[in-house]
C-alpha cells in the first residue's frame, strides 16, 4: 500500500492529478484488510465504507470523496469492461500495477497460494495478472514502456 501510494503521488505530479486525492485512494484501496481477508465483494464494500468515513473525518470534500470511493476504489482493478473515469482513478489503477510489477508481490502471492493451488495454476494466474497490469491497468503510455522490462522478466520467469 505504501509503495502504491508513493507511485500514486509521483504519477499525480507527472500527469496533473490531485496528489492528495490520488495518495488517499492508494492508501485506502485495501483498507478493509485490517478487518477481513481479501475475498470478494464484502471486502471491497467494506473498504469503500471505511474510506468514506475516514475521508469525511479528516475533512476531504464531497467531490474528493466521490472520486476515491465511487470511482478509484471500485474500478481500479479494471475487471471486465470496468475502468476508472477520473484521472485519480486511472492513477490508482496504474500505481497498483506498478506496485505489483516492481516489488516482490508475485513471489509473496506464489508462497500464499502454495498450499491451495498447483504451481502450474499459480504461474498461469501470474502470467494473466501481469499482462492485465501492463495492458489494462496501466493508463499511461510512458509508464507502460517503463514497466515493460520488469514485466518481461516476470513473464519469462513464470513461463518456465
Ligand atoms: Fe493493490
């Protein structure tokens, strides 16, 4: 989360988004992790609820709260046809993909799935997720070019 938040701040500087809103979105996008395992819709709904309450509490205005809670959080994963509409929403999606492609995220995911999935399944899941991160969640052409070397290495590693 802190890695994604730093990328979100950096992207807001580069592309002209509201840096505080973009950072808040990144800090809050999985906030329900403090209460429950990350499985399905309940986690997402709880993250949005907690984000709304916390943002109200510290004085964000309604528009800023809407951008985070009604756009960035629900659409940053870019499932199916869903895409964030706001710049800060696109920044969160991109920052999340950057955090996944440029940290040990997939190694941890491999360990976490170790007990319940075969290695072949984990590799297939990873290959699809890195592709989705680069091609779908990354909204800025320049950033996609910057991420490509990390993507390529992970792709080769998980293809073996
Ligand atoms: Fe994330």
